[in-house]
C-alpha cells in the first residue's frame, strides 16, 4: 500500500504547527488539554478514519466501478439535514 493512500488526507504540516502552538500556550491547564487533544484524540480519529477507508474496497468492492448516471446535488444550510437526504 502506498504511503499517500495509507495516510489519506491527514495534513501533517498543519498538525505539527498546531502542536508547536499548543506547546507555547501560557496557561498550563489549556496546554495540557490542547496537547492531549492533538496527541491522543486527533491521531485516534485519523486512525479510525484510515482503517474505515481501507476497509471500503474489501467490504464494498463494486464501489469504485459504480457508474454515476445522473449526479444529484443537494444544497442546504449546515445542520439542516441534507446528509439524511443523501443515499
């Protein structure tokens, strides 16, 4: 598996910059909270996303070969339920 496909769209440069900014936080309580989020929560969520994306070809092999006949665009305000209309 290629490196780019394993890490998908994780932006390491931005993540590293955020770590540097969190490390410079003056308030120790906020620093700990930010570092915990960036060092534990973000990699965990990114890892789960990577595993789920990696499982797509195994669980849904016809997904890549599906032909889109007529695309449908659903537009709406954020949090208005447009995702429920999809699929």
